[in-house]
C-alpha cells in the first residue's frame, strides 16, 4: 500500500536492472523501477506510513454506507480518495457524482443539489435533476462543503438525514439512496464557533473523518510521484525520458510544495516540456527560489546544502563548463559572474563535482 495520488497500471511498467549502471548511480534515477505493484492500492501510488494509515481507513469504511468526511489541504488528492472509497464499495457499479460547492454561485447551489422544475425561476426552461437525484443508488462527493451558505445548510441536513428532498418549484418529495462523501480544507469546528457552519450538519458529515496528510509529511512518496508524473506526461507528449538527475530528485524531495501533489504534478509537466533529451531537465533555479523564500524547507544550512547541490548538478551536466551555450550558468538561468560568485561563496571546488 502507499501514497497518493495517481492512477497508473504498474503492470505496464518495465523492470530494469541496475547491475550495469554503477557509473550512472550518482547522476541518474531510472523511472520504471521506482513504481511497482507493491506501492499500489486501488490505483493510488505510494509507500509512506502516513498514506498507508489513510488507505487502511479507506479499506475499513468503504464497504459500509457510512458518510465520510475527508479533510486536508488543497491539492492533497481528496477526490482520488473519494473515488477509491466508491470503487471499493458495493455501489461501485452505480453512479459516482461529484460537485465542488465552492465553484458554484450560492444562488445556484440549491438547484444543482436538488434540481428544479420548469419555470421554477427565471431561466428554468426545462425540468432538471439535481446531483442527489443523479447519484441515487451510488455515491455523491461534495467537495469544499465549508463554502455552503448557512441558508442552504438546513435543507442539505434534511437531505442527508432523511434521504429525501423537493426540487425547486415542486412540492413532491423525492426519496433517494445516496452514500455521501464530503471534503473540505477548512476548519469546520472553528466555523461552528464563528457561527458560519451548523453544528448538527457537521456531525452528519463527521461520521467517519479521514485526515489526508500534506505532501511535506510524506516526503518518501515524492520520488514515486515524480516518476509517475514523468511517465504520464512524457507518454502523453510522446517523449522518451529515461532518467532523472539524482541531485535534482533530492531537491524535489526537499521542496515545501505548498500546493501539495497538484503543484508537484504541474511542476513536473513543465519540466517535461523543457526537456529535450532523455534526462529530465528540472528547472532547478525555480526550486532553489522556493526553498530560499519558504521557511518550511528548513534551516539556512539546509538551503546552503541544497543550493550547493543544485550548482554541482548543473556543473556535472555541463561537463564542468560555467559559461557558454549549455554551460552551468545557462542551465541555472544565472549570469556567469553571479554563478562564479556563488561557487566561491559556497566553497565548491572542481573535485567536488568530479572535474
């Protein structure tokens, strides 16, 4: 079992031996060997203890019809966990319907949830089913429930508790059989104290809470996720990327990733776009800037080590050349004089990067 967040078929990933690669071990991390079936759980990839605990909870609650509340920072993959719960449930053959409550104007949210009759309001030209009705017999995933207005919360409470509701413009009660999975990045208990969220609705959602850990608490999963996203994006773009510089992977692993897996995925896609050869070209100066400006990365000495590693990685890739086309300065996006000053300040010698 293991970490989040990506759909993959590990059976399609070739296994590759490292027996003839001793000269490359310090520079390359080959992709296919990093992802194996032992790190998969219902299409979720990873191996950290933090995500294993989440997946153990998923395995426990999925076969039931109990309501699940997923809590975690944005970009942690809450929807993938919701899909895994649905796929492992007895409702897997029925509808999985999702709705992001933050993405719909509050005035339209009631209609989106419960549907409306023709003529119920201006612009209601036809009868329309809501998400509850569409999910009948299956699962309904409500994302960002902390954005639901106080006015609508009593109606949502009734729909969850009684499994019944009326469409807008109708007095006919519709009964459904829906399994609720909800998610939020907000602190709902604090919202209750501020009278922005109903306490009784919170307890209806909070039957089985699952906390999704941020990426910074699952750093050992980052290499697996990097490899997965490289394979996925490179395949889509029909690129042949066979390796990732080891030191670049170290920096990727130590980045704070405030946007969590979503941010990591977008960054890797950008790196694949920039790559012209078979080795992933990571825009490491951007990573160094993130590390420098974010205290979450660690102490000043940690950043000094990361910066030094980035520069030595660029020097190795440039065969020791600082200036000129393809030189370390160009690879790092720095002026030649700026890079030379950094090399002197950090005490980087030719022998330290193998030249």
